[in-house]
């Protein structure tokens, strides 16, 4: 059998396949954000500083981003389903380990195991779905995967807050174990054997150069937030990252089987879709970082009630994304991505005018609108990314898509806190690195600045997509 689309057995269970893929997609993306709300509890329980606790979240994202391209290429070479299955096992093992309050370093090791497994699944989920589903249903299917990504990426603080209100912090990891084991059993029975394999050798030199770009870059971003971005060794990390990026490009241009096929970026649809995905995840994580401060500190909500409100975003997107995907299958994805970005941009304006007395209905409406906008944008945008490359590059395209998403998360987290505390420090006339309970308006004013920056980023994404939309219409 040449492909899954022509295999009646695979087609008869394709919706079970997307269920198995989707459940793991939710868990692997969820663990990038669910940890943040539990960090204060971990500080007390493990007797560590807040700076050390931040590495529980940071190391997960760093390892994932460093490995996405490698596992995407391995998926193309030896089989996406094989890599996905092994990654699922590693992720469940890491989740089981992470729930034990043994020591800080044991938790870091567990998070690394989790991250390796997550990178293996993230880099191949879109590729598997693209191979399994026929073109007429691909938008709807990728829309569902986009919904799962959104639930995992954005619902972390909400779900984490609800769990912490009733259970010890280890359960934010242990919740993955029963769900993961059920999914692994489901995978065993419903995922087909790999049929599309390139058997191409792996470009290990390119992989090492990419790691030497991503790891120093992320270390510089995360450590720089604490010690300042002008410190000599932070600047050194950024210089090393830039030099490694140049080396990576040089290696890939001359490699017989490159880790990343740079010619893919000559495809404007592929490139613009990745850039806009990155920009929108930056924008979304501005809110992800600031919303707990606003709802819990400024407005006085308990963590579980703040969690309920924050769940509006992913729940709305779960409903909208597959509908948007189905519509994109019929009318094309370009207009929907533009409309979704327009709604996201207007929602950032709504966030930028929130204050200490804003109606709860207005807040929930703004959060719901972002869910609608993301649902309309993410599903068609994923379709464009995965449908604009040749079948032998689906793993790489999926890895790049996941990398753009995770880079957006990291940049969003770091940029939001840097702008927020920088603005608060300027207004207070002293260094401020935390919420000031004695002066809540100080936070509100700085929050407005952050969301106006988010609005500007969303406008850039809208302009890029509008230009592509007009080009398509003329064509």
C-alpha cells in the first residue's frame, strides 16, 4: 500500500487515530504551562529559591525546542508513528517521575525525560494526520489538532489552579499517567505501521549546530530576566547563538541530506504561516503570563475561580477550530486566517483597557473572543503549513510548526515579564520584580503597556496575512 489514504482499514479508523494523537498533544503542550501556577508551592515543598523553581518550567521548553528538528527528521527517515509511540512512553515515564517530591534535581531530570518524549510526539503529530486524512478532510483534522494544542498551551494555569485547590502539586504531573497509559494502549491497536520512510541519513553536524543555537539563546533569555540582558556572559550567550545559527545555515546549505531543507522557506505560504504562528503564540502568552497577576492579585480571585475564567479561551477554541477547519476544506484557508487574526487583534485592544473595576462579563467576553479568533486562525494556518510541503518533508514541516509555537511561548513569557517589570520599575523609580500589593494601579498601568505591544504584534501578523490573502485573490 503506497499511502494511508488508499488503505480502507486505516480510513475506517482515522478518527480514532486523531483521538490517540490528540490526547497526547494536549498532555505534551499542557506541561509547558501548567507548572507555572504551582511554582510557589514547589518553592516551599522542595526548599528552593524562586529562580531555581523557574527552571522546572524553562528546562522543559529548552529541551523540546532543541530536539524538535531532529525528531521531525527522524520521523521522515524511519517512520513518524514509530517516533510518536516511543515518545509517548518516555513522556508517561517522565510524568510519573516528576510527581514525586524527592529533590529539585530529580524533578529536573524527570522534566528532561518528559521533554524528550514531548518533542518526539510534537514533531510528528501533524505529519501523521496529514498522511492519514484525505485532502477533503485535512483542514478539519488539523483544526482538531490545533484545538488540542490550544487546550494544552493555554489551559495550563486554569487546570493547574483547579488541581492545586484540592491536591498536592505532584498531581499536575500524575494526571498524565492514567490518560497516557490508556492512550498508549489505544495507539497499539489503532495506529498503522509506517509506510512513508525516506531512510535518509541524519545530519548530525546540523543537529549539533542547531542545539548550539537554541540552548544558548534560551539560556540567555531566561537567565537575562534575572541578572539583566547587558551582563557580559548573557551577551556572550547571544553571540554564541548567532554564530551557531550562521554555522547551521552554512552546514544545511552544503549537506547532502540536511536536517532542515532551507529551500522550504522559498515557499512564501509556508514561511508566512510559520511567522504568523510564532507571532500569535507570542501574543497569546502575553496574556498567559499576566492573567494570573490580574485575576488573582489585582482582582482578588481564588486560584480555582481564576482557573474557571481562563478555561473559557481553550474551551471556545476547541469548539471553533474544527468548524473553521471544515469551512477551510470547502472555501480555502486564507480568508479564515485573516478574519481570525482580526478578532485576535481587537481582543488585545480589549485587554489593553482592563482596569481594577472592569465588568467580569467584559473580561469573559474578551477571553472568549480570543478563543474564537485563535480557532479561526490556527486550524487553517496549520493546513497551509502542512499542505505546502512535499510528503517526504512532512516531519520537518511538523517540527518547524512546533518549533515556531514553542519559540512563541518562550518569547512571549520573557517579553511579557521584561516589559511589565521594566515599566513598573520606571514608574516606581526603583527596581520592581514582583506584584506590588500596596499599589495595584502600578501593575495595571504596566499591563496596559504590555497589551498595547501585544496589539502591535497582532497587527504585524494581520498585515502579513492580509498581503498573502490579496496575492491569492489576484492569483
